[in-house]
C-alpha cells in the first residue's frame, strides 16, 4: 500500500476528528504555493479567505467567518493547533456525538470571528486573522465545562484535572492579550466562552449544533438528485393482477359448479344418464 492509499484509507475509516485534522493539514499544504511569500517568509492570505476586522468585509464575504478557521500562518501554528485539536477532540467525543462535534467546531469559529471583528472595529484597527484556535478552544472548554474533574495523565507530570489544563491555557491567553497577536487571543477567549455557553444550553435542553445539522441537511437535499416518486408504480401495477385474480376466481366457480351438477346427476341416475356434451365436459375437466 502506497502512502497516498494509506492516507485515503485512514481518512475513510477515521471519525470526524481525524477528518478535521486532515482538512486543516491539507488546506495548509495547498495554501503554500498560492499564498506563501517565499521572499518574505510569510503567508499573505486574501481578504476573501481570512476574516477581516472590517465589518463591511463580513457583510460582503460572510463565508470568511468559516474559511479562516481552516488556514494557518505557519507550520508551527498548524502543528500546535493540531496537537491541541487532537487532544480536545478525543476528550469531547468521549461524551458527545460527531454531529455535535462538527456543530460546535463551526459555530465556535463563527462566534469567535464575529467577536474579533467587533473588537478590532472598536479599537479602530484593521487586520485579518486565520487559524483554528478559536474552534479548538470551544471544544476544549465545552468538555471541561461538562467534566471539569476528569483526570488526565500528562507525561512527566502525572495525573491532573482537566480544568487545570484548560485554566492554564486560558490564563496564558489573558496574560498575552496585550503583548502581541491580540486578535488571536481575543478569538481564543471568545471560542472558549462559546464552548461554555454551548454546554450550559445543552444541559438545559437546547442543542445549538442542530442548527448546523439542519443547514447541512438542507443543502444536501437541495443538491442531491431527486428520486422518482413511487406514485406511478402504486397506481398502475395493482390493477391488472386484481382483475386477473377476479376473472380466475369467477371462472373457477362456474366450472366447479357445473362439475358439481354433473356429479349429482351421476349419483342419482348413473353415468349413462349424462348427455354427450356433459360427458365431454367432464372428461376435459378431469384432465
């Protein structure tokens, strides 16, 4: 089996978490020849892919509230995000379904993107943002909110509570919010907040992930080929067999009735009392 075939096989048998990692890595690799500036050593993403802090950009390009969450501005950015995504995904899927996973990932990214735009607009700054960090934080904080005392075994440290890990990550975001990458840290904290709200609503009976499921089902039904309705089959097919059965039953009743009459005549007057036509009919019926 070649490497390409192995990747396809792993993607096919893997769950939603594996697929999400494959999508992030695949899109990052595709973005290198298109958006990486080799002379400057940086990525230069266009405004129709990265989320912009300009509110009008969101109005004209609303899809960027999702696309930004699948692009990264460097290998290390991708590497650390995928490590945390793998960690958070395994914990989240211990308690929740794959549909809830996809719904929270996408809604967390959208919510964080909106907060980012509003924040930078209030600051009077214009910038763009990429990265899956906000969606990942939504997954991690959602799991922590649901099971804060869950024990996690860390290498060289030992067993710690899940809320300890999440708390340290959130604290680092808060401490670094003024040091650099302000937009990124705002998005992280926004995604974390959405994860918390999502679980609280879910515990009260409201599953926000159904919004995403409904939208996906709508577009799936919209673009899927329509099947022919079974009306014609139901309307046409039953008629002929029904008529045939009735005609057979009627024919069978008449024949049997005539046979019974001939047999009665034989029992009363004997076979010789039958006419030539009755004898011939009885002979054919016997065959």
